[in-house]
């Protein structure tokens, strides 16, 4: 009975709270996998420099994931503040 009550979405559609939660979960998972890609490309650079002079594409390979990490990270940083604004509780 109560579970059914809480499952009901007071605001159906893409702007619902549940949809936002799914979206932010996806961003968090993307950030996690980008972090792994970034770390691997940095390690590849260390290994390559130990052997000799790495090709330029390898030297610059950490930058795209780092760039995407910045956006997904800033998004996650802003989430709690955006949520508070929506709830109308900013500054309280
Ligand atoms: C470039 C700018 C970056 C920003 C602004 C940023 C920001 C954030 C924020 C706000 C969170 C969520 C923290 C929370 O739970 O409240 C987070 C989580 C995380 N960040 Fe970043 N980050 C950045 C780069 C990186 C890099 C370079 C790495 C690793 C190579 C990294 C690895 C992670 C991991 C593993 C998590 C936890 C994700 C999870 O919950 O599974 N981030 N980051």
C-alpha cells in the first residue's frame, strides 16, 4: 500500500525526479569509466617514455577523456545545488 504510494510519480514525464536520478546515475557511471580510460592513457605514456619517444597521438591521448571528465565532473558538482534550487530550499 505505502510502497505503491511512494512509487507514484507526482510529475510524470522526462522532467520527473526519477528521470533526473537515472540521468545523473548515467553521468556518474560515465565519469567512472572515463577516469579509467584517462588513467590507462597516462600509464601508457609513462611506459612509452620509458622505452623512447612516444608518438604524438599517444602523448595527447589523455586529453579527450580529461576534457569529458571535466564536464561530467562539473555536472556532478552542480547537481546538489541544482536539486536544492528546484526544491526551493536554497539558502536555508
Ligand atoms: C577534470 C575535472 C574533474 C572534476 C570537476 C571532477 C568532479 C567530480 C565530482 C563532483 C565527483 C562526485 C563526487 C561526489 O560523489 O560527490 C567525482 C567523482 C569521481 N571522480 Fe571526478 N572530477 C574530475 C576529474 C577526475 C579525474 C581526472 C579522475 C580520475 C582519473 C576522476 C575520478 C573520479 C571517480 C572515480 C569518481 C567517483 C565516481 C563514482 O561515484 O563512481 N575525476 N568527480
